């Protein structure tokens, strides 16, 4: 026999369960919602960046813990200097990353080209660099025949062609390196080009004559006939920057004609072939009428020490500027002649400029110049 009180208590519990709901059903719903939340969180979560430990003996792999299912953020091994910022995956972020990588690659390429352009090898190129480059290009053309293909775009088709427009923009961005030649340079080029038909240059300035001579040397047209055309009576300066094609007989004839007419400047470079004993004797013979003010000789390997010594003694009266370059036979006699003929006691000359370059002079030879006051007026 059941008690009415128990029956009433059981009825109250059933009513409470119906009001609060089944606890098993509620727990299942919670688990399902949690699983959905974890799945969405793992899809949308970002990888965490791992902090680099300062202690070398500590094991980061054992001690570090990540709160995301993706683990630690992997770094690129090729770019440890600059860490790229991780962005959300999407079309705009991917496009920005592609543009940034392209700009970085272009910047590095421009830096490499600039470094190559300013290197020492490019400042002093080897004469065979052009040949090696041509051989390399020929090898590339044989390996890749498509490099030889060139498109033919007519002016009618180029109006709407994207490549022709791009080429026009590129040409517009490049600086104009060509300069318009002056009228003076145009005239000099015309004279040099037709120099074999020139009979005489006439009464022109020594600067113009020197420019024509330089252009003749640059174009390899300074031969014996051109030298005879350059040398004319009445010249005050005979300056030849390359006397490799001039013979001793030609130079002697030119000195015999120019010295009595008042030659004041004799500047001969690379004169190893023409300036020898014969030319020195020709100058010494006309020493009494010499008006030479400046003497510059370069590469005269035929001139001996005693010849240079007697030459200075003969023309020291009016000579004030002396320059010798790469004359290997000059020695103590030459230095003693300088010290004697330009001193205030035993000489008549006044030395204002003195230049030695690539001469095989000893210390005693140079000290002999200081025994007198020959260099008292050196500027």
C-alpha cells in the first residue's frame, strides 16, 4: 500500500523535469555547439609567431606551446633579415603580397645592375670584353633561336598595339644622351675627314691646330703626309701628341724651317722614333737664333745623357719651361747641366717650370740639382 505523500512527491519531480528539460539532451547540444565553434575557430585562426629564445641551451621546441591548431608560424629560410607580415587569406591580400615581392625583386635587380655599372672592372674595361660578350651572345642565340625573332608591326597596326605603346613609354623615360655637336666641332670633323685633300691650314691659332692633330691621331690619320701639312712656316708652337709615324728626317726638316722663324714651344709626345741625335744636332746648330721658351719631350729613348746635357746648354738662354717624360737614358750629366746653366752665377737661363716623369734618376742625381740656386724661381 503506497503512501499518498510519496505519490505526490514523485509527481512534483516529474513536473520539474518537464520544466527544466532532459539533462542528457542539453549536454549533447552543448557538445555539438562546442565542436562547431572549434571547427570554425581552427579555420579562421592565425598562426602564432614564436618568440626566439635568447638562451642557446634552452630547447624552444620542448618549452613553447601554441594555442592554435596550425602550430607555429614557419619562417622563410631565404629571408631572415626582414620578416613579412602575415595577412588574412583573400584576393586583395594575395595581390598585395605579389606586388610587394615583385617590387622587392626589381629593387634587388636594379641594385645589382648599379653595382655592376660602378665596379672597377667596368671603369677600366678590358679590350677583349666586347669580343667575349659577342661570343656569349652568339652561343645564346644558337641555343635559343627564338632570341633572333623580331616582330614586324606596321604603323597602322601599332596604334592599338599594347607592346608598341609600352615601347614608346620606355623610350620616353630614357634620358637623351646624344648632344648636338658645336659648329667648331663639325668644322674640325669635316677638315679631318678630308685632310688628305688639304694643302695648308693657313694662319690659324695653335689651339685649333692642336685640336686637328688630336682628331687625326684619334682617327689614325696622322701619317708623314699629314705631318708635313700641319707644319708650316711661322708657327709659334709645334705640338704633336703622337709622333709614332714621324721620322727623324721629317722632324729635322721641320725644325730647320721653324727655328729661324721664331718657334717658341716644342711639345713632342711619344717621340721615340723621331727625336734622336739628328734632331738634337739640328736644334744646337740654330741655338744662336733660338727663341724656345718651352720644351716638352716624351718617350725619347734615343736621346743620350750627354746629348740632352749639351742641348740644354745651347738653348738655356731663353728656355724657361722643361718637361721630360719616359726618357730612360737621362742621368747625372743632364742634372749637372740643369744646375749649371740655370744658376745665377754660371748660367744665363731662368727656370720657371720643371717636370720629370718616369726618369731613371738616382738620389745623387736629384741632389745635384740643389747644389746651386738653379731652381730659385720655380713656381
